[in-house]
């Protein structure tokens, strides 16, 4: 209770300060009233959904939208607060100077009036993240992008020259709220006509039953050489409370059965071979392995036990820290690793080919797109779905298409 009281007091002070902008740019009482009504409704809904909240009890759509709209008003209010505070850095010394220099007979307000043009500029700046977050909630989370890459390898078997891989990651089916948008995305995947589809984990948020409304949709995914998958950290059901360990175990078994039902060959520290015209490449899949408290069930040695050192290898591993901490230095040389997990934080700025930034870069060295180290590549998929925040701003949901080419290395 005390934490909530402190939180509400701090937010109210922030609100009062931010409200100064509204008072300065307009004297309309209805405009002022709308500010407080929206603020009270959003913060009230946030408190209603999160007071006593325990993540292990599950995270509903109501929780997601309460959080999303809270973020939508919090960021602009912080910008308004900082703008007014910056102005006061100049106003307060000016008021003190006037107090001591105008003499005892001087009367009036020593504080200069807030400058309207400063408030208008701050208001305009604050409107940008507000509009961006609202767009991210309404449209951005389903703004699917097909990102295409061509990677060249000297030792790629000739039969696989031009071979196309579609990678999906982080479906998080429990977060979806628009079946038609999901159907569209699946059809977009099939439109790529890739040779194989590889899914790199986090099919659900917590429970296998989250996939039930989407079984027929994802069952339509098609590639002539099949569909393969691995598990992500959310697939194990570690983030909710179960009635027993047996119930948790059954949930994982149910998810495995669902993956089989929709046509995915789930690799649990295993390998397969993709064969073409008498040549082959090795497909290796590990269970989740991550740093920072995430499950480390992945066993690269076990997964690769059935392949040779000189095989051309594609590794599916959900968390890119596995590539960073284990895979790069492995003797087997994994030509291409496919990961996800980071979502690109669902927030950032990208100008393709020029600029890429997200706060998640402070947590993950490899967080979105193609990277190369020691002649080995990784693609970190930005994710198909979304989690917690019910939207995406600047970091759009991704369908990756990678074409393998034989030739001189591009590294």
C-alpha cells in the first residue's frame, strides 16, 4: 500500500507540473478538464489492474492495455515536466534577482510569466511520443515487415545455392487480439515461398491453451522442405503458478503436441539434415539457453552429436546470448544461427541501412538483425508477436527471409 501511495503522490506532482503547459497555451476550461479526466481514467485503470497484481497469476489483455495507455500518457507528461523544469531553471534565478534588486517599494509578481511559445514547443514535442505509442497500440503491433537478406558462404553445398529460409520467432499467441491480422501475417509468410520455415521459440506467453484459437491458422504455414522449431523461455511455463509440477509438465507436453499438430518438427537438443540433390546441410536445434536468470536447458554438444564438424550448419537457438557466450567459440563453427527473444524491446528507431537504435541494446549486444563474428552469422529476429506492452513503436513485427548463396565470403 505504501508503495502505491508514494507512486500516486509522485505521479500527481508530475501531473501538476505538466498541467502548466495546458494552462499556458489555452484558457479553455474544457481543455483543462479533459486533461484531468483522461489522466484520472488512465491512472485509475492502471491501479485497478495492477494493485495486488502477481505476474505468476497470469497477464491478461486488460493488464496489457492498462499498461499500454499508462505508458502513452507517462512519456508525454515526463517531457512536459522536463520542459517546464528547464524553463524554471531560468525563471527562478530571475525572480530571486528581481526580489533583491527592485527594492522594498517594488510590488507585484517577481516570477516572469511562463512563455507561451516555450509551452507550445514542449507541447508539440510531447505530442510525438503520444501519437507514436497510440499508433503502436492500434496499428504498429500488426505492421508486419518482410526483411530479406542474402548471405554468401564459400563452403555452402552447391545444391543449396539460392536456398531460401523463412524465420519466425516469438509468436506469443496469448497476446493476440485480432485473428484476421494473424491470418494475414501467415499468408504473408506463405507468399515468400521459401524452401523451409524455421521458428525460434516463444510460441506462447505461458500456457499451451493460448494457441487453441490459432491452430487452424498456423497449420496453413507451408514450405516444401518442412517446418522446424525450438522452444523459447516462455514456452516452459516458468512465469505462472501451477497447481502442481505435474500440471506444469503436462502444459509443456501439450505445447509439444500442438507444435506437432500444426506441422512443426520440434528440435529438443537435436539435429536434422536437409537434403537436396545428394548434398545436405545440418539443422541443429537447442532448447532455451540464456543469461541473466533465463533457463539454460540448451545443450549444444548433445544437439550436434549426430553431425560432423565439416557439415554446413544452421543453428536454431532462441536467446542470442547463447551465440555470444557459447556458439561463437565452439569448435564446430556454426555458419548461421537464428535467434529471437529480444523483440527489439518493441520500441526504437530504425532507418533501414542507416540507423538502428533501441534501449534493449543496453541489455543485449546482438538485439536485432544480422551480425557477423569470426566468419559466423546470427540473425536476431524482432519477433512476430508482442508481449506485455500491447504494441510496437518503430520496431515492427518481423518475417525474415534469408537466401543462402555459394561464393566468396562477404565477411
